[in-house]
C-alpha cells in the first residue's frame, strides 16, 4: 500500500536571504503570541496594526519595519532581537565515520550490550532532540529489564534476529524489519534468536524532555 506524504521531501526553501529573514521573523512572532495565548485580533488591538498586516508578517509575506518590530516587541514584552533568533541560529550537521561512534554505557544496559551514539545535536530550531544509536548484542549479552522513557523510538534491524518486547506484545525482528513505537511503554529485547544482533535505534523527544 502506498501512502501519500503530506510533506514534499524534495522541496527546497528559497535561497533569497531576505525572504528567509521574513520567514524567521514571522515564525518567532507567531511563537511569542501563541505562548502568551494572544489572538491575532488581540495583538492587532494592542499594537494598532491591522489583522491583515499581522497575518502577512507571521506568514513571512512582508518585511516589517524596525518601528513595527519595536511595537510588537513592546506589546509582547520581549526583546526586539528575539525575532531574529531563528535567522541567526546555526544549522548543525554531524558526520560520524564508520566505527567512530561514541561508545557509551546507557542506563539499564548489561554485559555485552554495546551502544554507539552516532551523533548528537543539542538545542535546535526544530524543538526536538534526536539520538541515533548503533546497538550490538553479542553471545555474551546478558538479559536485562525493559527500557521505558519519553519520546518516540524507531528500530531498524541490520543483522541477526531478536524477539523484541513492546508493552504486552513480543515481535520477531529480522534484517530489514522496522519497529516504530511510543517509548513510554516498557520495551527491549526479550530473546536473542540469532547472534550477533545489530540494529539502529533512533530516539526522538521534545527538547523540554531532555535530561
């Protein structure tokens, strides 16, 4: 079955720097307004700007003057520089060479369970933290209690076979299989069927939930 995506993965944003600035200002304005639970109509009344003008600013369809930005900043009680935060924010990329992931001991792991963190980007404009791991379970791997944490997790099986628990269900994962699940339910390998087992585990959660 083919499912139509709601986003175009090949869409490229305009390279026009001025347009990107307008978009960044608009997103920040909308975010500040919504955090304070102010409607567009209420903000229009507070600033004496028209609803149409505010909508154009929030949608990145016009370049607001510094006077307009100062008026909006005063109404929302934020620094005028806060409107430029996304525009000035660095966009990071992490390239991890084969075999160079950071090996770590994740809480709850036991003997023979190797976790390699493949990259990490902290606070970012998306509002989401993503942790990609390469997990290797060998013949020496001990059994362990299930994990349970906030966020969404995706497992992609690379090698071996494992019976993997999620909540009350146990699923057989073989190379090429994917498991996508709510990580708040108890989960983890129930039985190592064919060794060694290797799979990618990608965990994502809101930045506010980062520890």
